[in-house]
C-alpha cells in the first residue's frame, strides 16, 4: 500500500464506512432470515414473537439508520477537512 492520498472520486474503505455499512445491512439480514423468528413463542403482552420481533426491528432500524447518517456526516466533514490541508 502506498501513502499517497486517494484521488477525488476514488472509493475509500475505512473502518468508519464499514460500521456504516453494517448499520445499514443488519436489518436486512435480521428480517430476511425468517427461520430465525418464525415462531409464536415467546409472546409479549399476548402478541406472538413473529409480529413483535418485526415491530422491534422497525425501531432498531430507525436507530441504526440515524446512526449511519450521523457517521456518514462525520466522515464527509473529515474528508473535506483533510482535503483542505
């Protein structure tokens, strides 16, 4: 690997961007793997697991998406600040 900075428009993989990708990818894996939650028990206030698990992921997905957005904004500010030096 060289120490030269990437050119404008060149894709860069950083640990922060990997975290962003994981935040956005986790809900897809959790909800597309239906076999992991296709069950009635445990019930939560009378609601079968299958339903409350999916509703919980609506909230979790919102938090993960907001986190990914904040991290992306931080990454973009850092890139612009680094390019100005």
